């Protein structure tokens, strides 16, 4: 054994002997750029060069799978199988959304054709599921989309994604916890705000919610104990929720009237797709499954079964629930706030509203539980890359869970949930989710058609051109659908330009570029068509969210970029170059910037 190997072994032993419960400056800011003020000023003076380095450089699979995991000091436990992942899929997706959004959109936009809205949004969600599945099988680490984008698109794209992941995690958890309190009050036959504390603070912050804080604390506490124990609890809660859903479907069809389906398309195709853009978010949360890859016994088998299997069944369940509601009550009479409860009352089943409230409550409980598990895994890998302090990457030696990362999301969410009604922040969830899914589809195409050191420069330029055409045409289609150009061009004329351009961009990739990499175990079918369609559908749905949402999204992204320039850039630069310094010469050559 050489001297270098002996030093590494000694370093590993020293690392294992350190206490988990520590919080020194070295644990938060171990990089050279933050040793002292002089080092930090020096780092800032090289911001431009470092930014260029990070923009052009790419991570690789070995770094994500092996090197970065060492930052956690202890490994997560491989204890999950496809059965666990399938139920995690149910737990993370089926929440209150299906009970709230179905009635709202059936009444306002789609009518009985709300079932088609769920089909359309389900197809869009499945396209993203395919992309996630291929990446999760090929790069089975806890970082999910953050790790995948670091490999294919680089640090800057991964950083923007990481910021949106953390924003989505924190705000989303707070929103669900506040909704939990409202549904619990409904179950007690009280006003939704009756369990909150009234104060003299400004509107939107004047209803304090200690119950939401308690629910977040309990779900995060369970998630910190172990992934397997969390899975057991999720089985039980999801089983109860499944019983409620089966009741809703069976009872709904038992009282169905086909006359309630007429007219089937009261607002035409436009109403169907407007509703699809909104009910799409009832499918959100499946990306948490990809973060479980590091704790899955056989990722190549279990992840496709868990992800695709659960989402396929969820799509069928959603369509059946939507159809049962539409057949049970005329769409014009559906209550937008309590659709299923009022529908059952209209057929004489007054007691059913409590069962519906219980189902929604159980659904939100599992969303919080699986969310606490998945969000902590995202945060752990983000910290491993030093985008945030690496202290949050530490995994507890006994539980095999990232306790500090779990606490970061839980405490942040609890603070927001306690004070804010989230009316202004909730819309950010939609655009953040769709942005991440769109970036994942782009990364999948880059992965299939570009390999550093192999792909000729002319092919890289072609890929860049065709991707630009796909994204630009999809954005134009979305803007046209939103009404920005209709007054100038007409109702349908714009689509005769934007949609063929999307088709030509995709066809260009299919015809003029060879695939440089094939999926090893499980791959997205019909590449490049399905990933390109995923880009188009996600951008299309983003265009339905309104200008205010994008203003907030841009403002939040600008704040993230400021953080990156002053902290994340220098931390990741030091981290990456320290890894390169420790590599053999031949391996270092292979990691040259693209």
C-alpha cells in the first residue's frame, strides 16, 4: 500500500470517529475561499474566471455515485424495494388536489370533459416520469434532478434547479400543512380557519397555525428515524386513503346518471386544456421517488416498477374519480369548494362528506411524510456538491438518514406555515415544478446525443440548434395559447407556424444526429420524440400560469443567482478542483470542460 493510500485510509478512519452532532466552521465552510476575509476577497476577484469554469465544466457519473457520497461520511441504507416505491408513489402524489381541483375545473372550464383533462395532464406527467426513470436507473443517487443536470448540463443549470427544488420543497410543505389544518377543522364540522390563532398582523399573516407546525414536526420526525419505518407508516396511511378513493368511485358510479354528461364539451377543447394545466399539479410529487435510488436494493428493476407502475395506476384512479363526479352531479351544480361532499349530499349520502374529508386528510399526511423523505435526499446531494454548506450532507451512522437536511426543510417550512396563508407563494410551486420537468427532458436529449470527447463539434452545434428550435417554438405556442399574439395573428393561424417548427426541430435530431449513448438497462422509448413532446407540454402548461407568477419566478431566480455568485460558485469551484487534484492524471484528462 502506498503513502497516498495510507493517508486516505487514515483520513476515512478519522472521519468515521468524528461525532455526528457537531457544528464547527469547518463543517459549514471547509473551502479555501472561506478560510478568512483575505481568501474570500481573492475568490471574489476571480469570479469571472470561476464562473466560466463552472459554466463549461460537467460532472460525471463516477463523481455523483462515488466521490460526492463520501461527503455524507456514512451511507444510506439500501432497504427499499419496488413495493415500497410504488406506495411511496401513491403517498407522494394522491393528496387533497384530486378532491379540490376536480370540482373546481369541471365547474369552471371543462364540464364533464374533466376526465379528458386528467388524461391530457396524465400523459404529460408520464413523459416526465419516463425521463426521471431513465436517469434514476443510470445514476442511482439521492440528488434526483440536481445530480442528473450536473452531469448533462453543468453546475449553473443544476444550481438554478436546486434553488427551485428547495423553494418548491419549503413552500410546498408549508402549503400542504396549512391545508391539513383546514381539512382537520372540516372533519370536526367547524370552519376551516377555526383552529388557527387570530392576530392583528397584516392580511395573509394574521392567522397563526400551530397545528401545521406540529404536523410538519411529526412527519419529519418519522422520516428521520429510517426510510423503511417511514415506508411502513406510509403503507398504512395510503391503505386508508385507498379505501376512501374506492368508496368515492364505487358510490359515485352507483348514483351516476348519463344525462349529467350532456353537454360533454360545454367550453370546447380550450376549456379541456385550461383545466388540464391546473389539474396537472394533482400529479406532482412523483419526483420524490427518484431520490430514493440510493436506498433502493435493485434500482434497475425497482425504480421503473415503482415510478411507472404507481403513476399509471394513479392516472386511471384520477380519471375514474373525475368521471364518477361528473356522472353523479350536473357540472353546473358542482360545488367548487367541496365538490365530492356536496355531490354525495345531493344523492342523500350526507355522512359521506366526513369520509371525503378523512381521505383528503390521510392523503395530505402521506404527501407530507414522503415529501419529508424525498426533499431531504435532494438537499443532501445539493450539500454534497457544496451548493449549500456540506454540514447538511451528513448522514447519521445509526439511522442512515440525513437528519440535518431533513431539519433544514422542516424548520423553514414550519416558519412559513405558522405565519403565512401562502396565497402569493403557492403559484410559484407550479412554475418551479414545470421548469424542472422541462429541464429534465432537455437533459435527456443531451445525454442521448452528446458525449464529451466523442461527439464531433459539428454535431454539438446541430444539437444546440435543433434544441433551440424545439424550445423556442414550444414557448411561442404557449404564448400564443395564452392570448399574447392572437389579436395580431388570429385564433389559429399562429399554430400553423409554431407546431410545424417544433416538429421540424425534433425531426432534425432524429434524422441528422446519431444517438451517442444507449440506455444500459431501461430507457425512454421513441427518443427524441417523447422527450421533445415533454418539453413542449411543460412549456405549454407554464404559459397558462399568468404573468404575475413569472414575475415572482424571475425575482426568486435573481435572488438565487446572487447567492450563487457570492457563495455557491466559489464553494463548488473549490470542491471540484480539489477532486481533480486528487484524481489520477488520466482520469483528470477525461474531466476536461466540454
